[in-house]
């Protein structure tokens, strides 16, 4: 209809960087920058932002954007000899005009396909040929889905291995009022203690100091409950056995130039990941890793939404 904005629009974002805006008929929306294949916004049907992006984020390539959903590939954090979190988040992706069929729910009409392929220069850093296809989609209900397909296209017969994470920054009202459910009693590697292995206590996880943990072999659903906002984020994941939980707290916040001193109060990173067992692909093989994020109104106290029911449902 005249004046109605297209559901998928390529336009200019901050510092003139190309971005794609996705709009769903009922009002939810999302934005993804070609720089980094980086989702920087996800809004519900009321236009409320659901992802944290720092007010000090620099949209200056090759520096990664602080917030949203950076993609860590082919290396998570410093688990290898590449730069922190690999290079996919520092590269310019292209729109994939001819993506191979992706079996998905036919009701999902609002999506964009991006692709990342190595340049000759990249071979000097990581000597492998690959095709990384990323579909960013909005469901009619406003859920955000990211589907990654990584194919080994080496012609020299060589396999390659990688670790991976969707480094999602959820926007929360007050970190001290947030609980995470679904990771109780699991083993984790503590990045603040040289990745020593521990077992999580039995209750929901709450936050009162810096946290940087890699939970191993988690359930496919994790709930992030924001009491104050009466909102529960449900993270569903496939092909990504691990989950990272991170909040830098005050001291590290001050040390990050692209992060406000108080920003730690309003974000929590819960990252679907494949870290403990790197993914190994032979030439011709393809790996798929998917997340689906939902934000549901919750009034935990009134039991309208019991995260346990969400996690078991
Ligand atoms: O995912 C958690 C983590 O690996 C933390 O150790 C912290 O470094 C964070 O990522 C942010 O990393 P970045 O390279 O974006 O500053």
C-alpha cells in the first residue's frame, strides 16, 4: 500500500554503512548491518528495542560493533591463534541473491540472506575456502531467527575446524533483577579462572558481579527473566551445544572504550555457541547453527509464565 514501508529494505545506517531493515506486518522489526553480518536491532510490535547496543558503540570498520548480535567465527574468544572472536564480525558481507533452499516454515516471509566468502588476503590469516550463509528472519509473531550455514569449499581436500558463537547482547532493565533459567547444575568453564571447570549450583543464575562462563552441553532452551520489565527472553538453539553467559560489571566496563561505564547494568550476553568440541568439516560438508529468540511478557510472580513451563514446553 502507498506509503507502507517495504518488509525488507536495504538502506544506509550509521556512518553510511549499509544495513537491511526487516519489518513484520504486525509491527516488529530488525536491522542487520552488512558490516559483520551484524544484527543491531530487534524490536517488538510496540516498537520497543530488545537488544542492547552501547551508546558508545563505534560503527567504524574494522572495529566490531559493541552490542546486538556479533558473530564469532571461526574462533570463539581467544580459543586459538586468530584475533579475539575470529574475523567474521570485522568483515563486509554481501547480500546473497541466490541462496540454496533453506527448509523453513513457509509462514516466514520477512528475511534476508547474507553471505561471507574469503578474499585472497584472508587466506594468509586462515588458509581455508568456505561459504558462510546467514539468514536473518522475523516470524509473524515477532521472533528473531538467525540461521548460519557454513560449507567447506576447500579444493585441496583439507578439512577445517572452527568454534562459533552468536554473541547476543540482551537489553535488560536492571542486571541485578535478572535471572537465567535452564543452566542449573551444568558444568561450565570459568573464563575468570583460567577456564577451570566447575558445576553450577541448583538454582536460577542471578548477577551481582562480573561473570564470564561457558556452560557445556546445555538444554536447547534458556530463559532470561527480566523481573522489572516483566519480560522473559526465550533462547532456542540448534547445532550449538554450549552457552556463554557474560557481564563485564563495573571495572571491565570502565576499561572498554566503546562501552559506557554504567552499560553493564542494562545488558546480559547469553550466547548460543559451539566451543568445547570444535566443529570439523571435510570438503563439501556443511554445518548449520540456528537460534530463535522470543520475548514474551511475563509476570513471573503471578505465575502467568513459569520459565520452567517455557523450558519444558
Ligand atoms: O563472550 C564473552 C567474551 O569472550 C568475554 O570474555 C569478553 O571478552 C567478551 O566476550 C567481549 O569480547 P570483545 O572482543 O567483543 O570485547
